[in-house]
């Protein structure tokens, strides 16, 4: 993986260039700033009864359980309806994520062309509803992805979109929670996903460990295709495992080690500084003199705060 290019600079330049298409893929790590547990932390948020069931089945402490193990055990013993209710409580956003706020801002401006979410939670949805409530294309279900796929085939038009390929806790019928369903993707979803990836000039992966085979596959095929110039690939992860580092290197991408919100804050600072310029009415991304976090003054009102 090359380190000659500053990933924040690369993404900022693409956002500012109206001729370039930017597609962002968000994983569980991107929702961590909204107070949503990820990975092995999910077991700590179960009820005592649920913990006892999973502990009896797996014979380990909560810190050793992963998402799929918890879903499998509880689904088998309590039923999937109960699992869905539990997940809806656990995946409730506790804060507004600054990274998602910035992402929604540029999606609203149509400077980001699509956000592909691999998460079940509503963290980005909350920011999107506030920033861009009338976004037309937010497919969740099989049929909604089919309608968008038909539009793309008929007109070759790629509208600004927010794609949740694994479903959403607010629409339980769309959820794909087990390894088997996560490992495959329906034809309609695959067609839509590949259309956006193939058209992208820059692909940004925020907080995604690349464990989802149904998305890694299309991404790898697009990266290896000789049909068009390859898109730049930027992967942002705060704790990349060796397997992720190897995968990013194999795909000839840029790995940025850090939090998704910090990365997007830096991108936002660069974009707004170049858009307006220092000394022209003041730099709109000037940090408050008393600010100790990554909240910049130009972002409209909704800074991360506990509910």
C-alpha cells in the first residue's frame, strides 16, 4: 500500500472536483463515535439473562464473543424476533457523530455521490434526516434496490444515494444478521453496488474491517477491472489488523490509521479552507479558541452531544 499520498488531501480534492465521483463505504467503526458498541463489545450490552444464555453456550466471557456468535446463540434459544428487539436497543445512537454530520453535509451538496452502509444502526440516518430529509434514494429492501437497479439500467443515471445493503433495525424484515446472509448479496443489490463502485473516482472506507465478503468481492473486481482507470482507494481504520493491512496493500489502496470522525474533520477543514480561502471573510473552518475536540465552527449547529 502506498503512503506517498495524504489520504485526507486526496479525498478533499475529489470532493471539490465536480467531475469526480466519490463513494463512501461505512462500517461499524464509523458508528463508534455515536456511542454504538462494535465487535466484541456487543456482549457487554446484553441483559443478564441474555449474557447467561450466551455464556452457557460459548463458555467464554462477554469480551470474547463476536456479533455473529451472539446472534446465532440468542436466535436459536430466544428466537430471531427477540434478537431483533435486543439489537434495536443496543444499536440506538447515543450521540450525533461529527464524522456522520460532515458526511451528510457533503452528500447533501452532492459532492459525495453515494454512502454505502454495512451497519444495521440508525446513526448515519439521524444525521442524514437532519441534514438532507428529502434524499430520494434510500433503498433498504430487496424491491427498493430492484427499482433503483432498473433505473440505472434504463437511464445509466446514478442518483445521489444512501445504500444499506444489510438492512436496518427500523425495518426488521430487511435485516441480514447471520454469517450466511452477510456472505452473499442479492442480485439487485449487487447490480446497484457495482454500478456505483465502477463509476467512482475515489472510494473511501470508513471504520470498515473488510470482513463482509459480499462487498469485498465487488470492490476487488472493480479494482482489478481493466475497463476504466482505477479509482483511488482510501481505507480508514483506528485499529487495523494485519489481515486488513495486507488486503489494503493487495488492492493498492491507502491505509489511514485513525478514527473516522477525525479523518472526516480533517477532510472538512481542507475542503472549506480551499473553497473559501483564508483571509476572504475568515476561514469558515477556524477552530474555536476554546475547542478541545474536532468540532469546527462552520458545521451547522449539531455537534456531538449526549441525549
